């Protein structure tokens, strides 16, 4: 039997529009550099052809190869939620495909993060609905349960709690607690300004670069 949500108000809060817009402008490496370079999901592949993933985690812990919990989450999620599926990394049965993708888009889902397999990848590749998964297989899922909704899960080597902020782009995925959001955004913006200054220095054409030679000299390396 599926676990039941406590009530409709017990769903993870979605991001404020200002925070969502801020994260849209910040690449995952900038965010990762402000998370001590420790946070970040690994081993999952990006299957959408375009589009950026920004939202909050609605988690599902599912029996490998079974997507009944995924179905349940689709039915009760709110716009702005990212469905984060802990399928145990199993690649024997796909947990979602084009039909679930289409329904998720119609409901305002922010994207899928699946530690398991998907199928119908051509549909994902042709669109901008964010989808990250462990792999691909043509075999469909079982629908027997059990599953747990909105519990802590482990996906791509990182613990994820319901309501965690999820951001994904071409470079990968990061996840962090919502209370870290102001500091992460501020730090990422500062890092972006720093990198823009370095790019301007490179574009100026000087052989000696403060960012490069200064770092080498701090380690006692003279060039």
C-alpha cells in the first residue's frame, strides 16, 4: 500500500518567483562552487534537448522497477515541484515515458529526476521539459507498490529531502536545503562577477594574467 500524505497542505513549498528567476540565471557550476563543491548528484544523464530545471523536490521512494508511487506523485503534485524518484538505480524497467511526461507538463511539473530508467527518449530530446535519469530501457514498469511519498531519499549519491531546491542544466544537477538559498544565490552571483572580470582580462590579451599567474605565485611557482 502507498503511504498517504498527511493532508493537501503537507506538500513541499514551491519556490518564490523571484528565487526561481534568480536560479534560472545561474549555472550549476556557480551554485556548486558555493556549496563547498560537495553537493551535487552524479551518475544521472540529461535527456531533455533544451530547458533548465529549477524547482523544489517532491520525493518518491519506489520499489525498483515499479512506478505506482510516481503515478501517485503526479496526481497530487503542485506546479513548481520536481518529481525526484529514488528507484534504487535499477535499469531493468523504465519508470516513466512520453505519456507521463505529457501529463506532467500539463500540470506544471518543473521536471523529473529519476534514479532509475526512462523510455521514449526521443520525445524528451525533442522538448524542453527537464528530465534526468540513470539510463534508458524499453521495458515498462510494474505497478504493484509499495512506495513512500515525501520522505528523505538518496539519488545520485546525495540525500534529498522533500522541499530541497533542485537545479539542473547541461553541467548536471545540484540540490540543497531551502534555508541555504539566499546565501547560495548571493555567493553564485559574486562568483559570476569574478568570472566575468577574469574573462575581460583574458579578452584584453595580456600574456600575464592576475588570476592565473597570481595563483601560481601563491604556491611558489614562478613563470
